[in-house]
C-alpha cells in the first residue's frame, strides 16, 4: 500500500493554522464544493458544545447502569457530564462532541490533564444515551473508570486528527488552533499559498495535491487514514462484524475489486463534498457502470464483471447488506460487494 504517498498527503493536513485560508477563501474559486460541503456530516464530525445541535435539542440526557448513573445537562452554552455511584459524584464540562453521522455522538472531556472518551454516547435511533461502542465489555472499578476511557496521546491525536482540521502539530493535539470538522484543508492540505498564487495568476506556484488523480488503491489508502486501510484491519483486526464500518478494508475484499479500475474507487460512489446519498436507486448507475453487458469506460481495468441475472435496480439492497454492530443502534452498509446467500455468516 502506497505509504509514501499517504504520509505525504497526511502531512498536508497538519500545517500551522496561519497557512490555512478556510472554506470562505476556497469558495471564491471552488463555489460548488464550498456551497455543499459545509452542510455534510463530515464537516460536523467535531462540534464545540455550544453549537452541538444534539445537545441543544436534548438539554437533559440520562442513563443508568447499576451502580452508576449518568447525566448530561445543559447549562447555558455548556453541557455538564455527571456520573455518580450513589456515594460520590464526578462532574465536568463536555469539551467536544464527536460525530454527527447516522449513528450518533460521543463526548470527550478533560480530567486531571488527560483526555477522556465518555462511557455513554447519544444514539439517534433511541433518542438518548447508551453505552459507547466498546464500553460494554469493560467493567469499571472506580468512578473515574465509570465516567470514561482515558485516551492515550496517540488515541487523542487519531480522534482529533480525523474529526477536525489542522488539529495536530508535532503529533500532539492543539485544540486552540483546530477548526472543528473535516473541511477543505484536512484533505487537500494547506491552502494559503495556493489561494494567494491562484489569485495572483501564478500558476507555477498554485499547485495542490491532485486528489482526483489518485488511483483506486491510492484513494483507498488516502480515505483509509481515518476509515482504516486494508492493511490495518488485516493485521490488527477486528475480524468480525465490528469491521463493517471500515469501508476501505471491506471494499478491497470484494471479488470485483480491481486496484487498476477507477470505477470502484471511493469517489466513484461518494462525493466527499456532498452529504452521503441513502437512496438505493442512486447507486444503480454506479453498479451498472461495471455490471452491464459490454460496459466499459475510460480508466477502467481489464475486468469485465458479469451483469446481475436477477435485477438491474436497487443493487445495493442485495449485494451490500446492512449489519448492526452490537450496541451501535445503527445499521452499516457492508462494502464487501458480493453475492449474498441467505443465512450465511458474516465474512469477517
């Protein structure tokens, strides 16, 4: 997997804050993208508490798992996270709200100088709190452990680095300089010099990484910085239904995956500047770009997949089944495209 390229592109998103012009300046040339991208879930992958729509609309959230009780209560522009075992209580302000996808939102707070992931999260499907994914297998012995999981410096850098723009400097989280959410520079790299050169007509110095020219394999690794690469999951796991949310790994395991075929790279189906499309019919044209008799397009590989003998519409409803990760309260589309046999076990 093309590590050199991936690391180069990752560094682009870690430049000092003064080198990033923000969406507003990008919009002067890239109007269409700048108009839609800020409204996507990725653009709200991290929110300050004052602007969290979920926390504003749910001013008091409660959950209990004996002997612990949990509460997130709104107080002005803040939300206070409180955990009690009936004898003692911990209370701290929520620092950041992570996630605004179809599943829900998890909260991060600071305690004794360290970052913690809250043991409870908000889930849209139930409209309330439940244990954060992965927390059910843990058995806290102290009130501090019951409140949340202490994050290592690497954990914090990974989380903020993927949910915010310009969040990491020299491997450390710099909250005072980050911009919440995945915005232009998180993927395209610092834009100050590019924007200045473009406005001055200096074509030679206006170059930016050409993400649209990435091969299928390169794009899987690029998106896999945050959505996990094939090599990460193949080496470290998990190798069960919990990996269904790691799309680059699942896609690469598809029988029809061809690293030379642009028709199966991430952006063939998903425009990162648009909110993800949830209507199955939307993807039919993408499927038929490969699975239509005699179909062949520019940039295609040598494979000529057979057309489906059953149907030519709503392809993903059969060939990309949805699975629920235990405790997620959410169904994830499996990107390991295949012929699915009813009752077959999950192909981890």
